[in-house]
């Protein structure tokens, strides 16, 4: 079961070179399981027991299950679709020394630069194509080895192994071809879409690592892939939602874009997207504004974004007592400064859910002199305030184009998330009840 789940995840990630492809792949999975797509520009008609989803800006998605019985709360899992990469700029081609053609790119998100060198890359994303008086967004994936960011030879940079500061505009520019490639990039995109280059009026294109995911280790205990942060949690949350919910909760699965750059976009966690969807669900079910506020107040969110495993070479980077390892189950993340939203109550709830699911769980806290990044929970709580636990799966090399995790953990997370959706969480004057 562990290996099968991991191979399914690797195949899913292979289909998702960008946030746009992730939203499309999840949409296809939901459609295959009978979910109905709703458009934000249309009127919604929701039925008890119905399953639905909506997409914003081609890259963020919210799916949900309406309970058969009386709705009492929202139970939400949030993850994100984007990963650090390089975005192709407008006027993208650079001609160098009359013999090279490069692509002008800029970094998206905080990334490890060094692993991007000397590996096959390509370009994917979306393009806006004109057809008559219509402008339509189309997915793009040049599905072949297309680009490389070449290292400078050791002979020309002998101090590189003693520390080197990479210059994004100089060192991190991918090579597309020789001088004959000049003027050809837009044609490649057009050919992949079977349109004229003149009909492409806009693009959002990103580099992606072409090295396929693989299972490795003495007993196959690890696997490596691009974009584990955060497609591993996104995949687990979708699989959990498909397994069903409980009789009193609207079970919600959110996959937001732009977490890696602060979430302050119309499709990010710091937008109105989640609040818009929840309020529409409430009104479409004939409920009042006060009933909405009651459902939120009694709701619960799991903010699912991967965590740092203890590194075998740098044990000192980990907290002395909160030391997550790969293959030891979901990680509950804590931070005194509220970079993570977990508190005693929400942490206890998730621990109980893991126990109910029969999976191990562990805890993460930053080493006190190493600040960590924030994630979806505290950002989305500014718009929809509910009890929240920040969780994730332990991984190495976060924000590398090739990350590493444990082969058991995706299955563990799916089981814990299934328990979350299938258990009605309620809050009373006496405390929290799990039914």
C-alpha cells in the first residue's frame, strides 16, 4: 500500500509541472468521481449530498461535499499548488555573443539555486490565445528536454566550493539553443498549441525539472520528486475528500496558488476565495448569516504544508526535542509567534484523529535561532477565522527542484485526513467532541 500510494503520487506530480496543471489534474480527478464544476460567474444550485468544485484563475481550486443531514460546520483542508521556480519574462529571448539563445527568467519564490544547474528542464504554464473575438487560456507543456542552466567549470571558478553567491540575472539564465534558435521560442509554444504565434497574446510560463520521480533507499524507504512541497499534501487531501465525509459537516478541500510568494493574489489564501465559497454554500442552502457565523465558529481547518525533516548532516539545525523524521507520520507544526496556527486545542484534535486513523504523528518547532516561514493557516484565518492546526509531512531539501520524502508518509497522511473528514468535530461549553 505504501509503494502503490507513492507511485500514484509520483504520477500525479508528473502531470502537474505547474500550478495550472495541478488545478486541471485535480479537476479531472474530481470529475471522474462525479463532482460538478461550478463557475463563480454563474448562479449555484446545491443539493444535500452533492459534491462540487470551483476553480479561480486556472490555478486555485476549492472542492466540497454537502452533508445529507443538517449542516452544522465547515471542516477544511488547505494546501497549495505552486512551487518555487523561474518564470519566463516578457520579451523572453536573449541573444548572447552571437552564438547562444537564452531565456530571460526571474525567480518565483524562495528557492535553492544550486540544484537547478546541469539538469534537463522544460517550460510549462498557460497561454492566452485569440480566436476571433474570444481570448482563451490554454495549458502549455513543452513535454521534452528543452533547456539547461549550465554551471561554470571549476577551472574558471575555483572558489565555488568554498561558497558562492548566485546572481539571478547572470547565473540562473537557461540556455535554449545556439544562434539558430533565435526567434524560435514563441514558435515552440504556438506549435504545441497548434496556433499562430501572432494569436498568443499573453503567457504565464515557468521552468520545471524534467527528472522523473523515483523510489530509492536500501529498502525503498525514500522517494524523490519535484514539487513535493506542496503537491504531496494537495494529493493527500483530494484522495481523502473522495473517500467521503460525515453527516453534519461541509467537507472542503482548498488548493491555493501563490503561497510561495505571500498569497496576496485573488487566487491566494489571502484573498476572498475561501470566504466567497463558504458564504455561497451557506446561502445556497437557505441558511442565514448568523447560521454561517455559527458554522465557521464551530469549524476546523487543517493547514497542510510540508515540514522539515531532521537532516542527517545538520542535526544542529533541528529543535532539540521536536525532531520529525521521514516515514514517521504526519507532523504537527508549532510556533510561539504564530507563524503556525496550532495551539493546544487544535493540536490535541489532530493527535486524536491520527490515533483514530491508526497512524503515527510527530511534532515540529523551529530551532529557536532559525526563523521559519509562515503558511496558509494564519493567512486564511484573517478572512475565515476558525480553529486551525498546521500540519505537513517531513521532507528533505525543501524548495529544491528535486525534494525527498518517505514512502510511508503519503499513505499515513491520507488516512489521517480521511479521519478528519469522516469525523464531525463539535465544540461545546465542556470542550471539543469528535463523533
